[in-house]
């Protein structure tokens, strides 16, 4: 197969359009197609909206809307990823490059990782364009360092199962991806009187910063785009 189309994974940052890199904008501009997750049902395609705010001319691009429902069923998720790649693959086969937009950085909990594997297996070239990771932007929003000197940085996918291991670590700990688990995690942090900071919708119009978490009253509305940062000696 003579595959001339390249699939680019483009990180658009966590929410603030001003954090999109020049390289990301150049890559989008150079591609005929842009692709992104669009859940529909009156919900915004967040990655696309961030890119559009930074680059209004993206509206003129041909678009490939991807629907990947949230599910814990790995078999079903693989099927969704396969369907998504098949939609993108038609353009790649025709020799056209596609910029797949993803929140934050393309290497951190990104759907692009699954699409990249499928594209490579099918013989297509892929490229990754870095974006500002959400936890870096969240630390800046809280005006705090992530790590200094020889401190360690630990990034966890939020779940009740790994919370004890998370709390036992030394250094800076970041809990991501797990809005359904956040109430339990926050409750535990408060019970243990531990200092941590929380950022929800970082860089977006409805950004929420809570520092320290132990002062939360429990009825806050937290979005899917929430994370917790906990440092030795305080948030």
C-alpha cells in the first residue's frame, strides 16, 4: 500500500486557546482534514472549540467527527476505536493528512494513542505534536511548583483502589481521570486533613480552583476535566 496520508495527533492544551503551540497551529493548517471527538447531544467538541478559538479559519477545514462513548467495557471500547480509525483511514488512503485534536498533551491519556497503533498497523505514518499537559497548566493556575530539586512526580489515574498507594508516595502526586471517584477521594483527603489542590476545567471560562481541598464543603459541582495535585508540605 502506498500510504501518503499522515495521521497527526495534535495536543491543543487543557483549555486556554493561548496555550496552543505554534507547531500545533502549523500542523492543523497543513492538514486537509481535522478530526476530533464529538459526543453530540448538545455538548461541545471541546478540543475543536479550543482550536477554533485560537484559529478561526479551522472552520473551513474538512472535518471527521469521532464518537467514542464512555464505557468500561474494553471489548466495546476497542470496537469504538476501530470504527473511529476506519472513518479517518479513508482520508489517509486517499493521500490526505489528518490532524486529530486532543486535549492537553497527546501522550497523556489520549485517544490518539489507540488510533496511532491502529494506523501504524495499517501501514500509515503517524506524528505526535505535543501540547501543554493539564497538570502543568493546573499547577500554574494554582501558582505552585510541581517538583523541585530531586522530588518525584507521580501521575495516577484516579480510582479508589489505588488511593492508599497514592497517599503513601513521596513527592508530588497528581490524580487525573476519575470524576466519579472524586467525592470519595476528597472525603478521604479531608478525613486525613491532607493538603491538596484541585482544578476543574483548567483554562476554560468555568475554571474552578480549590486550594486546599480540605476546605471543600462537599456540594461543589466538578466536571470530567478535574484533577488533584498533592505535594509534600502542602498543595
